[in-house]
C-alpha cells in the first residue's frame, strides 16, 4: 500500500496544539519532482452507533465551532493516548448519553479527510442499552442535547441537513440496512 | 441551528497555506466559561460516485501523505474559488478518470471532520459514462491509478482496508442500495 509513494525530504511542525498539530512536508513525487503537503495530525476518534430496543438511534446535538452551527451526530470522542478504542467507545457512550451497552462490536475504521489529515474514526455498534447514569456527564466545555431518532426521522434530518457529517450519514444508512436484514 | 453557540472572543490565523489555513479561536461557552478551538479552514471538495453501465464503481488509487499509504477512493477534488460544485465534479471526473457523464445528480453534502475542520464534501452520482479522453489527465503533482470495481470487490476492499475513507465507505453502501432498488 505504498503505490506512488511520496518520500519526505523535509518535515516541519509549525503548530502543536491541544487537539491537532500542523506540519508541512516537502516531498519527492514518483516523477522526481517536488511538492509540499500541508498535514494535520489528530489523535483519532471513536464513534458509536447506539441502537435502542425500540430501534431508535441515539444521537447528540452539539455546537461545532468549525462550521459555526450545531449538528445532530452519533456520539463520538477523541482517543486518549494509549487507550484502546473499545474503552474510549464505552466511556464516550456513557459520558455523552448516559447509556452503557451490553454488547459493543467494532464495525469499520475510516479516515475522515485523507487529503490533509491523519484522523481515523473507529466506528462501533452498541446494543443492549440501559441507563447507567441519570443523563449525560460531559466534560466541562462540552454541551450536548440527547435525542433518540427513528430511521425515518434521521433520513429527514439528512435531507434538512440537521445531520450533516460523514460518520452520521454513514451510520444512518448502515442502521437502515441492519434493521431491514434483522426484521 | 445555533444551539449551544460558542461566541468568538478572539480569532488568530496562525497559518495560511496553499490548501488549508489554521486558526485558533477563543470562545465563550454557554455557561459563560471560556475555551480555545483549533480550527482548519478548507475550501471544500466534491466527490463523484460514477457507476458504469456494467454496474461497477469507478475508483482511483492514490498516495495519501497524511496517512503514509495509498488508498482506493471514489474520484474527488477540491473546489476552486467561485466554481459551482457541479462544474468541479464534471471536471474532476474527467481529469481523474477520463470519463464524462450524461447525467450528474447531487446526492448529499457532509462535513468530514466537524470537530476541527470546516471541510464539506458535495457528493454526486454520475451515470451514462463514456470515455471523453484516452485515460486520465491529472495535475502535475497527482498520480492516480484508475480501476472499476464491483460491489462485491468494493466490500472486500473495505474489509481489507484498501478502501479506508469515509466518503468511499458511504459511497459503496449507497451504490449497493441503489443497485438493489434498481434491479
């Protein structure tokens, strides 16, 4: 998986932040020419497709400063250093939604923005949900509103762009197939 | 769609690049506290689900420096300033694959990394494909290998992680539903 490899000639990290770093690499291309690549380093994340016994998807609404609007998304959170994605997924599900899951199953991992970022999202299915705590217990600077959404409502939210991110669009399609296979 | 709005107190652009910018915003949270947001500005992109008359998906393999590996993806490209996404989609399809499409239909737009980037991908369906030029005509620093993939092969590539990005994972699922509704 190194086809058309771009070899690093020089790499400079221009910013080290709390969540992301920025580096600019000079690379040599397969034709021998050189180019620059502007790259974001991100710790990676988990996202959880949590389906209730009533076949609703657990979602959270939150403000996304990058887009200057709030989005309805499946629960997600950044990986902590050294933490297994399964552990992060269980923790984030409980923190953001108050639910714990009897069964957590890894579905897929994917890069979100391969053109400029190394962020990978590990996607899990959580079923057998029960309320672990009374409501969500989020971080100090995190404000989320919990909701449980039918497939039909989720599809309407995609049309109206209240749902507007790749992982949640993928998740809604995935659950629709999952439930129609199951029923 | 301003629920839990985070108001900007101060914004500083720390890097202006060829493709992305980095800014750090000080924000005031709904509880009156303050926090920092590290944000990437990106011009946005299009991606094209191009389905051949033989019901194969047109894909390209290319090296992604951010991940230090090559990925198999649906064709995609950045928006040029002032260009309508439909125009970019037609152009990128022809440049990356040599195909032009009789019919181009907008499917969905989604944010790729709402936690830190404003990048939005506009996804199109292209059908009625015919070879416009003999092979791909890519930019000087772009190296891609063209392939046409059945749904079964695409699903196997997702399992083996040769396909490893959100827009292409979404696309494969979408085409599977599209073809099964059609047939």
